[in-house]
């Protein structure tokens, strides 16, 4: 098998003028040679973080610094790489980013008091409570205590309601990042068949809602779906957000489909996504690598949402 990189990361511009890595695979199977070109959609390559950072400078220009309060429970080391990157990136672009590290066994009242304190602090513009929370805490209640106007994750029930009724809302960072990549790469999504794998509140459900708004025909599949691979194999677009290493195989994917891999799974062979990259790259037209595809977009969208919350606070 030959895998030839045509141009370097983020410099190839021939596909609708966009920045992608392009690979050419020449595979010999049963004596037949098949040639396939696919694109790696590079989340960093789009430079959204920098774009949003420029927006931040504008916001700072009004004399106030954007402040994000991040609440984490338990051993911070156990959080995945992207969680650490959230902290690094927010600081890199000049945000005032505060981490409140609480004990894993933290008392619910103590956590709620902290959320309320941040809600009431006019110098705090965004609040993020890292999920999942330890089992003894009521996740819904805690999320719904965050002021909707400071809800940078878009998880508060009123933001969820706004999104699901097609109204302006804070949009959860990861699905928003996926949508931006799809819009960049595909352009108009109208009429596309999209399959979302996973039905979480963080990715699967808001992703399906965003794709419906784009006039896609959306199917959500999950652990109880029958013949999941058959459903996937009809899709023009697959978004895999299920947390199972390399679940999506080559024969689940229609030729020239676009595949967005949200998974970040730690395995013996390192970090892998929900998509079996080597197999799927032989059939898909484009897919996102792990790491480097969706992850940087989640962080970029966190900056975008925090700046949005800041701007809203200035209008009051
Ligand atoms: N856990 C996994 N993804 C996310 C996210 O986007 N926001 C929060 N708060 N927790 C998460």
C-alpha cells in the first residue's frame, strides 16, 4: 500500500480553496489496484482560534478583560488532553481563565454555592463545569444553576430549548466545531443524509439538531440501534461521537462520504478516535484525524462562546 502525501499540513488549497491535507492511496487488493484520494480535515489548519482571538482583542479594547471560570472536580490529571488544552489556549489568547479545582467528594451545596458566586460576579463572563460530574452530584441541577447568559457550554435547559426551536442560543462547543468543519469542507449541507453516532447531551443530540437546521436528513444511531453499520453506510456525512475506540469500520462507510470523528479514546496503542482511520480513509472522501481534527475546534468554539457571553454582558 502506498500512501503519498501530496502537500504539507494545512497548505493544500485546491479543494474549494480550503486548507486540507490530501493523501493519495494506491492499494492492491486481490491483484486489483485501486486508487483513492482523501482529505484530512485539519481543525487547527483553519486558524479559528486566532480568528476568535482577534475578536477577543476587540472585546478587551472596551477596557475589560474577558474572564472564564472553569470548575473541575477530582484529579485534574485524569482529564483528557483537550481539557488541559482548554486552559492553555484560553490563557494563550489573553483571557482571564480561572480553574476552581474541587475535591472528587465535594459536597453538592459547596459546588452550587461556587456556581452562584460566579453567576453573581460581574467580572466573570463565562462559566464551564467540566462533565461528567461525580455520581453523587445532580448534574442537571448544577448545569441549570449556571446563568444561561454565562453558559459557555450551551448545556442549560433554556439554551437547549432555544437551540431545539431554531432560536439564537449558546451552542455546545464540540458540535458547533463539527458543523464549522462540515460547512468549510462540504459547503451547503442541504439535503445531505447525515448519521450521528451517539445520543449524548454534549454532542449527539445538539449535533443532530444543528444538522436538521442545515436541512440535512438526520438519523441518530446508538447502542440499541439494529444494523447500525447498514444505517451508517447510507450516509453522506457521519459524525461519530460514542467513545468506542475505532468502532466505525471501512465497510460502514459509503464511498466518498465525509466522516467527522469526535472520539478521543486512550488505548494501548495511544489515543484513537471512534473511527478506524486506516480502513475508513480508503473509502471516505474526507475525515478528521485524532488528534488534530475536532479537538482544536472544540477549544476554538469555547473561546467564541466565551467572547459571545462577554459581548452580551456589555450590552446590558
Ligand atoms: N465533557 C466532555 N466534553 C465537554 C464539554 O464540551 N464541556 C464540558 N463542560 N464538559 C465536557
